[in-house]
C-alpha cells in the first residue's frame, strides 16, 4: 500500500482521499513515548547529583540552586506528561483516520452497487423484464465526515532566577567540586534529552508532511522543549561560574551574595557595568564603588570575580587600593599559570611577582607586553604621605625588582629623616620609557607626552579615592622620568605638594620655569657632569639628554628655572646622632654595585630626596 494509504472512489470523476500515513503516526507515537520515559527516568541521576551538591551548599545561592533544581524537575515532568498526551492524541487520530477510511471505502462500494442497480433498472425498463434488487435491502452508509480530534502539543519552560539579589551582609558557601559533579551529571543527561528532542522534531516533521488530514491546534511543545534545554544549559553554566568563584576564593571560604551576584552572572550586572565602562571618571568610579556594598568584602571574596572583571578593577582609578591589589594579584597569578607566555612577558610578570611581599601592593598592571605596572610600598588607603617614584630611560617591568628596591630605599630614608609616619612610596612603572641609545627616543618627548597623562591619571585617582582625607603628595622623578613627570604635573586637575627631580634628562621648553609645574615646591638635584666612558666620577648621561635633545631641554638646577636645588656630590650633615658623612653620586643610575647611585643608601642625594618628600625641604643640604 502507498505511504498515504489513500482510499477513494470514482463517482463523477472525483477522487475521495484521506491524507494520513499510519507509519508516520506510529513513528511519532513511538518517539514521543521513548522521550517521555527518558525524561522521567533521566531525572533520577540529576536529582541525586543535586542532592550531593546541596550537602555543603548553604545561604541564598543554595536556596536559588534548590529553586532551579525544583523548577527543572517540574518542567521535565510537565514536558514528559505533554509528550504522553501527544502520543495519546496521535493514537486517537490514527484510530479516527481508520474509521474514516472504512467509512469512505463503504460509501465508495455502496455507490458502485447503486450504479449497478440503476443500470439494471434501466435495462429492465427497456426490456420489460423483472424488477431489480430493492434499494432498502442495501442502505447507504453514513455520509457524515469523521473529523479528527485536534492535536494539542503544548509546553512552555519556566524562567529560573539565578541571582540572590544580595548584599555583602548575606553570604553563601559551597564545595566547588560537588557543584562541578552536578554540572557534569546535568550536562550528560541533557545531551541525551537533546538527542531525544532532535528525534522527536524529525518524527513530528514527517508526521506533519504525511498526515495532512490531522488537525494540529497547537505545537508549542517543540519550542518549549528547546527552551527547557536552554534553561538547563544556562543553569549548568551558572553553577560552573559559582564553582569558579569559590575555587578562586580558596577552600572553605564563604562569599558575600553581592560578590556572587557579579561572579555568577551571565552578563555583568547593570549596577556594575557603569564601574567597568571605558573612561569612567575617578570620582564617578569612587561613587559607584561606594554604592555596590563591597566596602566590607574580604580579599578572597574579590578574587572570586571573573578575570576580565578583575583586570579592569585592578587599573580603575578612584576605587580603594586594597581592591586593586587583590584584583591585580589574581590576574598576575592567572597570567603566569596560563603558561606559553612571550619571554618578555614571562620575565616581567615574574619580576613583578618577586617584587611583592608584606606591605607591598600591586596597584596597577596592564595587559601590555611587558605590562605597565605600579607597586605601592605602603597602604595607599591610609598613608598620610605618598610619593610617586617615576623612573627614566631603559626602565621596564622586566626589571621591576630594581625600581622597587629604589623605592624601598626612599621609604626607609623617609623614616630615618622624618620618623615613623604612615607613608607609601609608589614604584611607578606606568609608562613606556625610551631605551638607551643608539635608539633616539630619549632625545625627543614622544614617550614623555604619552606617559604624562598616565601619571596625571594616577594622581587624580588618589584624589578621588582619598577625597576628604588627602595625604601629602610628592613626585620623585629620575632621568627621563623628570621629562615625563613635569609634563604630567601640568595636566588639568593635578597638583602635588612636592616635585623632586634628580639626574634630569631635561624639562621640556613648554615648561620654562618651576612656576609652571603644579606643585607647591619644586626641588632639583644633580651630580657633577662627567664624560661618557669614565665611570666613577659623576653623572655621565643627564647632560647629554638635556643638551642633545631636539628641541633641547631645560636643566632644572639652573637658577633661571627657579627650583630649590640640593646637593648630590657628597657632604657631611648634622643628624640627631651627630655629624654624618654622606657619599656623593658617581653614576647616572639610581643604584650601583659601589652604592654611589642617586637612590643608594648612604648618599647625599637619597637623604635630600627623603627630606624633600616628607615636607622637610628646608633641611636639604645645598648644591655646591
């Protein structure tokens, strides 16, 4: 018999048919029944995995997980029931199609006999023979068409909330391994459900193509099945993100719901998006942070946030520096552990990591290779005296340890000359410094022009983060760093208490005097000039940077510039412990193996830097 099992008669040339393929109907019933059973039995392992996950899951997010698991179970059983109803409806329509075929066949046969009777009656009338069979002995079958019962294949999946809507006051805790076991089990069962959904959709398509006689009133079941699977996948991804958060926070830690709301969201929550928007103003960032209820979050909690969020927070001017440090520390570890790094990046990241320790904070680190970075020696959230240390030519985070040690020397000397005040010194490797000649970058201002806004942004960031509680601020710059820093201190909205220049490679001509620099006091120190190739006699490079630049740059120690100058060639100074002999600087660098660099311990230069950056500029030893 043909696929359609078409039945008909030829009365008057018309073809009476029914478009219904029993085989297609049987296939749909079989698949719907199979998937129905699969959904019911597949829930056993899913429920067991959910129960295991809940064993060490507590707090608002445990409640949300329980709600999601309950919603999934309800949806799954509702979907299974809908498939059972679909199978029953198709069976009913198949039976109705059989009865309609039988009625049509009976009617066609009767019409054939009726035609025969009519022909016999005509022949008898013409031939005068006996009568034909009486019609009442062969009544006409029903002419009432059997209509199929409408098939309603309907189902819609429920929405599942995936946020606790919490604050830092509410907390949740979980075992990430148990959560991952749940998602593995859930995804496994979902793969089986997805295969069943595909088979069901194919059987439905064949049924609709070959069973046009059937009346389908609703068919939302298939879109609903897809939505159910999408919700399941979203649940698994959501739980994975929660597991990631707890893994990053470390074993045994509870997390605030406010942190998990961000870490577990598929998209960054709207209240957090403004904070991460490109170019957000530091004051705006400070205000947004204050409104996020994260002020009491612990270090491990903040580390639970996704890496891409942490990468932004770590460099976001205006938010607390403890938060930036936690974010950057996590990103640093992630980058190193990722492996397969460019050798330059690897050296820089490992140098940055080696520079950290107690009382040291990674307050910025970019994604560049090598990264730009800044390490604060001291707590910027509480310090009453803050000094930016801006390096010069050849500086790079590949050698972060050397500049951090120089910053440590400054901080230690500040304590010696001014007591144990809460201070911070920032080893600011925050711009791309020019390399040494024969590269000619040191002889122009391109690197300084690019770096100046970055330094200015860092200073504005402290203004915003410490608004109403601003510490004394200082900028100490060395070599080409003085070119960069002086430009930075002419930017809008920037002011510091003291700017200190040592070994200057020159101040741009656009800054003709110290009065143009936005600092209450401007200091400059310079060791005696000496020829290149004759080390151990003085500074062999600073004057070359000034005099051979295009255009030439200004010497901040010249009287015409107007800075307060101090000595760097060695002196005997009075201290509370008595006279102290201080070594002179014999090199352009900040430290040397003979301890005769500008920031080496025991030098006149370091002592004067410490005095100038603690508000004791009146005590510096004079230049000679």
